[in-house]
C-alpha cells in the first residue's frame, strides 16, 4: 500500500527560510538575530517569500546575478498564482511560498499588503520607468515600503495603527533608495534605470549612457540626492520604534544603521561609487548593533510622539 510523502512541517520551512536570509542578505540576517524567537522566525518566513518573488522576477539566485529575463509576464503570473494559493491557506509545494502561507495565517496578514508588493514586480515586468520623484517613491513603496508594513505586523503592530505603519513604510523606502543608489551601474548593465527621467533631464544625463565617464560627476550628484532622500526616510522611521517591544526596536534600529550606511557610503564615494559594490563590513555591522541597543533602550525619550514630516511621500491606505 503506497502512502503520499509527508509534507514538510513548519520547522523545515523555517529552516529553509533561515538559509534564504543567510544567503540573500547578511545585513538583514544579522539584524534579525536580535528579535525574540517567534518574531525572528516569522521575519525569516516573510523574507523568504519576498526573496523568492524578487529572484523569480529578476532571474537571480538570492539577489545575486541579475539577468535580462525573456519571459517577465510568465514569471509574474507564476509568482502571483503561487502567492494567491499561499494566501488562501493552501499548500503550494515551494518552501518560500509556503513560508508566506504560514506567516500570513499566524499574524493574520492583510492580503492587500501582499498584493501591493506583487504590484511592484508587475511594474518591472512591464519595463516601467519612473518619470518623476513621485513615481520613484511609489515604486519604492511597492517593492520595499509595503514590506516594512508587513514586518511591522510581524512585530505585533496592529494593522489599523496607520501612524506606526507609516514609519515602518518609511524604513522600507529608505532601504530601497539606498539599494537604487548602490545598484545604478548593475541595473544599467541589464538596461534598467530607476533614476527619474526628470532628474536625468535636469542634469543632462542620457539614460543610454548613464555610466559614461563624462557623466560621472553629474551622476554622483544624483547618488547624493538618493542618499539624502534615504536619510530623511530613515530618520522618520526611527520615530516608530517606541511602538515596538525592546528587541524588535533593537533589530529595526540596527538594520537602519547597517543598511543606512550603504547610502551614506555611496554619497561619500562620489563618482567612484559604482567602481566596486558598496557593502558594510562585519565590524561595521557589530558597531551598529551595539549602538542600536542603547538607542532602543532610550527610544521613548529619543523619539517622542511627533507628527510625521508632511514633505515625505504618503503610502496608499488599504481598502
């Protein structure tokens, strides 16, 4: 008599998710260790799904080796279908999407957040380009800001706490702006450009010759601009940490420092920012984790209730 093979349990899927974050982002992996165990595991599960979607859309392996894919719409259809299966609470058969199934059920994740994240991959599949800064920030919301919102729910924030979710979204946007600044050259190598057309026109940089030596001084100005924008959103995000427990706040503040360093280093390097990939060293990570502990302990005093800067972009509300 034959029996169907046993399906992997939660522990196996968590282990797979832990491997995914270890391979995909040393920065996030380091910060995630600061969470309490249940939060940490759920953060890994959410990361695994986000990483798998990104890899599937871009033809990457844990964020490495970006390529030009010849079937973007088919890839989008697949990741959308697998996401919907997971959100319906059904077995997917892919550890990353079953990770979403588990975490979405455990935290009662609003499905609109997952849909908003998929919308970011749809923009890339359509070969979309930002025309204005507002377009850029809308894209940053879909691919990273809404991940900040989902992470906030993982950390116990009520989905109806719009003010705290705004701050969480700000951190995701800060991370994505730093990513874009760091990856200008890598993106250009596969025909992508996330710098707004308005910005390029302002400094007379042709999108098709973005990395040409004669445009490096002007491009460095845009790297600085991205870093400045990232810094503003990062600063705003810190005011959401009093709503979190100590260990979650510690992890968030550590991640903010570690990842924020990427944008700051791009700005510091100027025209040489894209000669070699910007990273944060192990020593720098340890330093940010150490500083973040003190910052988290004093977060209520350092980040008292205050209105969010009205100049910052406002994320869309869930229906």
